[in-house]
């Protein structure tokens, strides 16, 4: 053997993952690689010249020496396929085990120490031993070579496969699955006892395509077609069908079959049929319950939506709009009618005459309670009247001569009448009609009764609101001046624009009147709140301001007097603001005072528009010394008093609104600024465009014409009427 061969052999002995050893004829180690030497924590040097019984555990050493003797005697190789060997376990992160035998240690002592190793710190691995005789050049046997291969992983894999197969067989036998196998052409060739136990088929009836005979007739054609298609294309077969049992009933099965391929060819099909009858029945029951719950939830949601919409409805017209929409969306009504009861005249007044069909024998307008109809019947009976078809209508009003005439000229074919009852008294009735026969279910009847109850409450609220609104609006308009005073040297324009969204009356107001000394007093104010309370408070403040001004017109005196009145007569939480000024028509000079109101807008031909920079005082009733300041309106200048509804809304804050008012005024043409009527319209239109008006708007314009101006705006021969916006 040359040097290179010796080096190669040394490398193999040192690095090879398999164990290698060479034993002499005396059974002692001559060579051993590190893999084999590490079996029991010893190194290579500890093995050389020793017998296996001096190094290895007794059981392993006895097998090894027996094998060596056998090979030496027979001169034939010996193979041992599975030799379990116990190894010491080194904890993770710990240093490698020290050699189990020191060079100077006696063999017997070393064996005794190894035998005392804790069994819990050992592991067993499986090795395959191959023993080969070694010969010299003359052919005489000189020793035995050992090659040991670790087959533990292979053993574990084979064991895992065996356990997996056992588990699979146990699951199939214990579960509700039927496993079956077919040939590559899709024919049953192997018996399936589970299938035959379920269907009652014999082996002969089951094999081939006989299994299809147990499929439900409605499913068989589909199943056979899909199965043949999968067999031809090699696609996975997924299906659900019903199988006839031996008792004659049918059960639902989910079926899946996959092709088994070998070398690119399908060698068989393996399928599993799972009984899902219980799951299917549960799904159907769950579906029915879900449908019922969904319908109930939908009706509840619609009723909640209707209740919310009715709660926001302030007028009878708005209530009718909600009822019409709910009738259409919730029960599919083609027409909806609301009628209110006049208890004194014993008649129903239809609020929505358009909801009644045209033609003879159709009742609309005022309907006497003694006239047969679904609405009068519902009021008299105080319960719903459900008419599902024309025949039901004839039976309901048997003996009424105009029923057939009505049916001949109407496209309606089903009707619902519902009484509107609040606090035990009838308010009116609802009428829904359909252009086709319509059966009202019990759930729908409950829904309609609840809807009628909400409608009755909404109609009662709307009636009360409309009465209060009419009273408050009349009061408020009566408290505002019908006409502005005629003042030589000053042009006045005013506008009041009430909010139309919620039809609530507010406390915004303005006033202008001549003082005994010929000067002009002008005021604008705001009583916070809505309704009769705000309107009445506005009237008290306006009248008091006039009385105080006629006694002592100075702004500080007037505001101080209002404070005293406010403390004595008004509620503490009633916030009220006032801007008040006195102007001499001859010179434009005057005095002003402000109790928490917005600053006047000042416009001049010679300077940009600006807000009055004088700091406003506190609202009325708040303890503070009242101040007044000089106010001058030279010829050609204009002052604008206004309420917060002009500059503030839900989308625009007060500061931003004031800035925008100044900017809008700056863009006004000169001819607009010099004409108070055009300026008022310009400011209101520009400030409200793009925003929803959510508060009353009052604007009062004072313009001092230049002496050289001419035109109708400078000729105050008659008092100008105060302009009112429509509610």
C-alpha cells in the first residue's frame, strides 16, 4: 500500500460516520475508528490491544467475541441486521463525555464503573454489524474486520409507518367512513364490508358498477357522469349523494376519491365515503332557524328604523312620508293612506288622498265613520282588518252594493286597515293596499300593529308640535316690527329668515324706532333656545328695551336696566344677548353698547369691511358694569347687525364664519354696498350657499347715504316694510 492509500484509509477510519474496527486472531482490537470508539465514552487508544470484553458492556462484548470466533472458524462473513446498543446521553450544551476507561485503569474497574451508569441518562440506538474475514497475501486468515452502520433512523421511520397504518385502520373501523378501492378504469374489484353492511348488497351486487344501484335515483345520473369524467381525466372525485340503506331509507354521504399513480400511470383509485346525514339535517335545521331569525331581525330592524324616523318627524306630512316608505319597503305595499279622525264630525280626513285609487266607489277626502271601509272597520273594531283578496273583501263587507263596482275600477287586490290609537283614544287609521292578493303572516301582523302604535304616537306629537309652532310663529312675528321707521338721512333694511329644517321658532329679533329727540335707536338680539319659551322671552326683552330707551336712551343705561329686568323675570339659564346703538340721522354720530352679541359689520367706500373691534360685554343678567362707546356712521358708510345663524352652523365655526362674512363683504361691488336691500340679499345668499340652515337668521342694515347720492335708496319718503323669509 503506497502513502496515498495509507492516508486515504486513515482518513476513512477517522472521518467515516460508520463504525470500523479490525480484530486480530487473538480477538483483540488492532484498529478502531473514532465513531466506534465513542460508543461508550472511550477513545481509540483505550481499545488497542484489548478484548471487547475489556472495553464494551458484557452483553455486547459477548456477542462481538462470539461473532469474531465464528468468522475465524468458518472463514465466512457474518451479518447481524439489528444490534441494540446503549449510549450515554450528553445533556445539551454540556461538554462531551469523558472517556469511560482511563489508560491506567484496570479493565474490571472500568466495566464496573460503566455498569453503574444511570439508566435514565442512556439511550438505545440500533446498529447493523457486518463481520468480514481478513487474509494475508498467502490466503491465510489474519483477523476479522467489523463495519457497523447506525440504522436507528430507518428503524424509527419503519415503526412510524407501521403505527400510522394501524391508526388509519383503527380510524376507518371506528368512524363513519367507508373506504373503497377501484381499478384504474373505475370498477370495484375489492370487497368493502362496510359498504355492504350499510347497503345490504352482496359482493357480486357491489362489484363492477353495481355500487351505483344503491345511489338515490335523483343523484345516480349525475354521480355516474362525474365519476366517469374523473376516471378519464384523472381529476380528484368530490361529490355528495344519497345512499339507500338496507332498511330502505337514504343517508347523505360526502365522497372523495383520489387516483394512485406509479411511474406516471394510475394503478388504482382509493375513495372514502363519509356519512354526513346528521350534519346535513343539522345544517337544514340551522338554515330554517337562521331564516326565521333573519326575518325576525329584519322586521325588528325595520320597526326600529321606522321608530327612529317617526321620532324625527315633526309634521303630519313628514309622518305620512315615513309610513309610506315603511309600507313600501317592509311589506311591499303599493299604496299607503293615513287618515285622521275628527271626533266632533265623526269623520276620517285622509291626509294622503293620492294614496287612494281613482274611480267610482272610491272613498277619499272626508269619510263618515258609518261608511264601510277597511279604515272605518279598523277604528270601530279597534283591531287590524286584514283582507287578503277580492273574495275576502266581498265577505268582509257582505251586502255592500258598491264593492263589485269598486273592484271593477280598481287595481287593488288586498288591503290592510290599522287603527291609530293613543292613550286609549282613536286618532285615525292606516290603510295599506296591494295590487295582488296578499296573505299577511302572523309575524307581519305583529309588526304592523307595532308600526301603527308608533305612527299614532308620532301623529299625536306632530299635531301638538304644529299647534305649538303655529302659536310660537304667530307670537314671534307679532313681536317683530311690521314696518321699519322712516328716518330722513338713513336707509334701513331688515330680514328675518326662520329655519325650515325642524320648523322650531327661535328667539332672534331686531327693532328700530325713533326717539323723542329725533335720533334713531336700533337693536338686534338673540334669546337662546327654541319654541314658545324663546319667543316669549324675546318679546319681553324687546318691549323692555323700548320702554327703557324712551326713558334714558343711553346704551349703558338701557343695558343696565335690562340686566335688572332679566334678573327679576328670566331664568338663570336663559342666555340673552343684545347689540344696541343710537344714531343721529343728521351727523351719523351716536353711542353703542353690546351685551354679548356679535360685533356689527362696518362697510365704507374708502376702507375694507371690518368688524367693530369694541369688546362685547357679558350677556344680560350677568353681573358686570355696562359700558357704552362712541359709534359713528359717516355719510356713505353702512352698519350691519345680524344673528349667529348668518355666520355659524354645524360645518362652520363662529370664528371662521365671522372671517368669511368680512371676506364676502369685501367682494361686494360698490353699487351693492350702497344699496341696503341688495347688500342684505347679497350677504344672506353668499353666507348660506353650500350650508344647511340650522338656525334663524336676522339681518338689519343701516346705510347713511352721501349727500350727493341720488336714487330711490336715498328717498325715505315712506317707511320700508321689514322683509320676512318664509318658514
